[in-house]
C-alpha cells in the first residue's frame, strides 16, 4: 500500500496535494458563489478583461516612458488648485461674446443635431437677447446659421444642463490662486422650468432679466466688499456636511450665503431681501460656482505631453465627450445615455432626454458621483440606496490617479475623494465613471423631469486611448 511522501524529502507538488486545498477565485462570480455554498475557503481576486479592442493601444500607452511622470504632474496640478470666487460679471465682458454668439454645454454641436432641451435653451437665450419676437422666429434664426454656436469649454467656461450662455448673462468668475487660471459659469436659476433644462416661457425669460438687473450686480457689489471666497475650503467643509457637490449642494449653498449675506445687505440694501430670498429658495445655487472651481482646476492639468488624465467630461444632450491632458483640445465622443433614476410627478423614462450638461466637471475633479459616499441623502434624489452610493465611490478609486488631499469623506475614514480619471485605467478595468445628474425632458420647453445616474459611453475612452497610443 503506497503512502504520500512527507517531511523534508517531499516534493512541492506532493506537499500541495497532501494538504487542504487553497483556492483563489478570479473573475466570474458564479465560480466563487459555488465555492461559498460548499464552505470552501477562498481568496477572491477582482479581475475584468480590458475594454474590447483596447489591448494593443493599452499596451503602448502603459509602456510610454513619459506616462507615469506626466500623470503625476497633471493630477498634481488638478489637486493643488486653489479656486476662489472673485467676481460676478456679464459674459459679454469676461468672455468677449458678441451679439449673436451663444455658448452651450458639451462638445460642439449644430442646430440640426441639437436635442430638445438644447434647442429650447437656445430659443430662450435668443428671446432673452431680444433677437426674436417669439419662439418660432427664434428657431428660424437658429436654423438659418446666422448665429454662432460654440462649446463653453472652448472659452474657459462651463454650463449646467444645456449650459447656454449669451452675452447678457452674468457669470461667476473663479480664479486659481495656485496656478493663475480663471474659469466662468452662469448663475443658477433654480429647479423646474428653467432655461438650462430647455424651458423658454415668459417666466423663464423674466427670471433671466431679473438675474441680470438685480442678482448679478448685487453679488458683484457684495464680492467687491467681502473679497474673494475660498471655494476649496468651502467645498471641503460641505463634503463633511453631507453634500457631494453635484446634485446635492444644500450645505455648500448655506455656507456661501453665510459668507456673502452681510456684504449683500451692505452693498444692496434696497434689494438684499429679494436676493437672499432667491438664493435661500434654491439649494442648487452653489452648483455653478463649484463647477467653475472644477473647471479652473482641470484646466491647470491640461497639455501635459504623455498624460492620460481626463480634463473634461461633458454632454450636449446628443453626445458625451471627453478631453485628455496629453491630447490638447480634441474631443472624443460617443452617444449620450439616458439616466436611470427617479422621475417627477407623472414623468417617466419615455420623457427623458439623453444626458446633458457640463456639470460632469464635478466628477472630473473628484466630486459628484465620485463623492456620493459623503452624501447618503443623495439617493433620495437620484435613486438607489446608501450602500449603492458607497459602492459607487469605492469603484472610482480603481480608475483614478489620486485621492484628493482636501476633499475628504468622513464615512470612509476621511479618505480623500477619488480624483483624476485615467483613460488607461478605464480601459484596463472596464470600469466607467459614475455620474449623477438631473434629467431634462426630451421635448423642448418641458424643463426638468427627474434625476438619476448614468454611465458614459465606453467608446469615448477607447478613442482617446487609441489617440494616445498613436501619438
């Protein structure tokens, strides 16, 4: 009768066969679940194949000797930015927009390809500028090609949802005290039937006029008295108060009001009550200042040769596009997806437009969907449960280059938010950035119909990776 070899003379193979099996499960979950049902101890290894068609390009990009240092420089600029709110000024003045020029969210798009909410917002902006007498005339003007449309990102600006900016609109001006850049974003109108969601009725235009005649000048005068507001510090504090700074801005708005209220009262005593009442009634008021803060930090990370860091993610309601530090101003796009979320009233998925807006600059800078673990209440707005929010944030550490030194999540032991999306890591893991977003009605003039979560199209990241490999 034979016996198994043992002791010092036993071979490694014999020793392995003679002991208890040690199992490592990789990839397909069903195999791990079968072992668990049999109470077999195992070590789980998370593994996913790279995105289809990326293996060759991924190998070239990862092997690029410039990449590690280039990404270190680029993400270092992103997380060291020190954005300060320094002013509120008309777009005509700060962006040099002439009459008949309109900026919009996302990659460049023309009228023929524009979605319903984008068309509605452009119609409203034309009416606001007095270039047409009614919506039909405005639509004919926009279709004629006699106006100029361009991406906000091409002008150091960002805009939420449709993101339409016209010369007479007032803009938050945010300066980076670390790198010297400046970025801009329009003022927030509130929720519901507002221009950025594609509404253009008389109440929308009237509100825009009030914002230009009263709100903008009052805020400008207040900032002239108070001095700059440190947005990096304010965002860091808001995260610890339950905001994620994309779809939940309640704490950040309250902190901004606390900073500016005394100066608003001093600078505009006759209008202070209506200004503060408007801001107080709009929990999203801070969003636009936060977007400009994200933009100025991301712009500081641009143009580092060899870097695979994403410096812009944006949607125009038709396309989702990204820009990458090492690839200049080129856009890489795919079709925008329809968010999955919660709907208002009788609205449902059939009423939803594909994803839209520049507010993904928050995710680009480590906030929004990347920071949902800091904002458990966000699930009441976008759907899911608290565990989903935490899982979303944890997943983003797999595709980012750093943890933000200032933006920290109490529920994760004050771990920094995941920041700095790397297209190579997206391709390698197959994990796509998570975005939480408002949902615009697909028919022009509808306004907001809900809020939810959406994943970007993988092809945008794949195309960027291929371009990096070719360069």
